């Protein structure tokens, strides 16, 4: 890998990281809106906001294993959870 290719790759990773951070902020904003407007009450399947958010977490977690597997395959180590939380 040339210096230019490495630079491009690092730039791409930084860009992906920024996108993830933006999605995290968007998620927090949408959760706050759900909480404020009680939009979750429009779905008879949910009896509480916690239940609705738990379902969203379940759906997100279903996408995590392939990502974790890919990261582990490339780096040779399993990423550890952040001590900083969200």
C-alpha cells in the first residue's frame, strides 16, 4: 500500500466514523421526539416507550454481528465496548 493509498483509506475510515456519529445524534433526536410527542402510543404493540425502544435496540443488534465479524476478521481482535457509553 502506498502512502497515498493509506492516506485515502484513513480518510475513508474517518468519514465513516463521522457518519456514524451523525447517525447517533440523529437517533438521540428521534428518541427525544418519540418521548416528547408520545408517537410510540400509535402502535398497539407497544405498551411503553421502553418497550418501543427495546424493539429498536433488538433490530439494531441484529445488524451488529456481521459488522463485528468483519472487524474481527480484518484486525484479528474483537473490539471492546467503549468505556464512555453513548
